[in-house]
């Protein structure tokens, strides 16, 4: 926002990452408390550095709030009004993929997520989106599961391929 127009810049959304970073730093120090002294020391030093940077940022924000330059509003955090519906659908797709992962397995959940995402994005013809989703899911399976042996949740596809190979 422009200072000349008298509008205050909303900074509420800008506080999300610094607050999360500070919480993570405190959690990290707490989690390594029973570790060897070297791990504790490095955790305390890194957390101290991160908390110092967050404190400097917060002082800047508090100063701007007291001078009336900032407000705690979220601004355009959720994006333009016309794209909020698709963003909400993507959020639901991510949640559905995470919930379905234990039953569908890595490959099928990746395929379903990608295919549904392409549909929401408006990729047409639909067959093209399904083909790209299938190639992406199979590539992920080949690289992560077959080549690297990563232990992702197994689903019907992984069990079928396991019996064939």
C-alpha cells in the first residue's frame, strides 16, 4: 500500500513464517535436550540465531504498527477473489491425497492427485491430463520406489508390481 494514500499495509500474513520459525526453534532445542552436548550446543546456537532474526523482524513490525504504517490484516493472503475457489479445491485435494495415501499407496494417490489437479486447472482434453498424471505417477514409482527403494505406503499398484517382479 502507498504511504501517501494513508492506507496501512496489512502484515498479518507476513507474521506466519516468523512465528512458525520461532516455535520450531524452541521445539528443536527442546527435542535435542537429551542429546550429546555437541548437538545441544549447535541447536542452541542455531535457535538463538533464528530467534534473534525473528526478534529483529518483530521489533520492526511492532514499530510500524505503533506508527500506524501497518495493520494486522491478512491483506491478499488468500489470493485474488477469482482464484480462491480453485485454491480451496487444491487444498482439499492435498488433504484427500494425504488421507488416501495409506490405502491407495504412493503411485495411485499421486496419479489421482495429479489427474484431479489437471482437471481443476482446466487441462483439456481430459485424456491429456490423465496421460500426464499417469506418466508422472509411474516416473515417481520408478525413481523413488524401484530405483531408490524408498519405503512409501504400499497400495494395490505396488502390491501388484511386487508380485509381477
